[in-house]
C-alpha cells in the first residue's frame, strides 16, 4: 500500500464507490459531501485537521445529468468552480497536493487528438464549469489535473453513436492507473483507446443499438485526446 494519506472528496459518488471496491494500493480516506462541504471552507479545514492528508483527490462535483449545467448554472458554478477554488485555497494554505478530476470536454472536440498543450474551448457548460475549476488548480503548483473520459461498466445506455469518436474507459480502468499518476504534476489526458462510442459500448453490451449523431444532438464528433503522455507514464 502507498503510505501517503489521500483524502477523497465525493466519497459517496459513482467513481469513489468503484475505488472503494477495487483499490488495493492507495491509502485512501473517503469524505462525503456532509463531511467535506467544498462550499464551506470551515468544513474543508475541519476534515483536513481530522484526517491530516498529504494529498486530496478531488473527484467530487457536479457531472450528470449533463443538462443540469444548462438549466441550473448556479449549481454548476458553485460545485465545479467555487468549490474547487475553495479546495485549492485550503490546499495551498496547508501545503497539500491537490489532484483534480477534470474532463476531456474542456477541448473543442471537433478535430480530435487533443494534447495537453492544445488550446481549450469547451462546447458546453459542463466543460466550462470544469475548466473554471482547472483555472484555480493551475494557479497552485503542487497540483495535478487529470482530464478524464470515463463511464460506468457496463455501458449505461441502450443506444450508442457510431460516428462519434472518443476515449471512453471504465471507472475500473482509472483505478488501476491511479497509483502511477498520483506523484505526477501538471496536466494529463486520461482515457482509453480512440474509437466510436458504439465500438466501445458493444464490448460490454453486444446487442446495443447503433445510432448516428447529427446537428440536432449538439455534440461535436471527434472528442479524442492524445494519450502519449499517459502511455509514457504507464509504461
């Protein structure tokens, strides 16, 4: 087991639930929203004083349903931008490393193969909210930003786009990678093989239906990231 004490925000979330089951290496302490309210700096300071972490793994925040970021921008701004900024401030005050779970949606997602040094231009409010969090984290040098493309296993939906390319991987895949990532700094794209959503999904759901993304869906068609940096670390 890696001895560094790591506090996990969003301790009852989708990814954290998989992490609890699959982690065999990292020394993790899970904090629920109640135990670590990122909108209340006093709450964050209290859990830090209690657990004394050397690293905070910030996987809490607001993701799905995706349209919540359009319908309730206050909630999106609070949880993904202000909450992350609060956490960054407390980490800086206590010299705690911060690892922030961001998303590949910070890229424009039209031409694909985006590297960590490419310009960012989110195509929806979710991407904008995660980029807002990134801005705070990037100001703090003792940090790592992971731009992640992942989902639950098996694939959640009954249909999948055959003409939309991405780097989907499962939560379980990230759990395996984390021990090799926690000592890194800067920004790392994290995902799986570049392929259509349909090809990814049918491996765990062979009978999934194929559909076509078009202008009506509002989704750019090449969301793939360049994973060269990640592959070098994992190898």
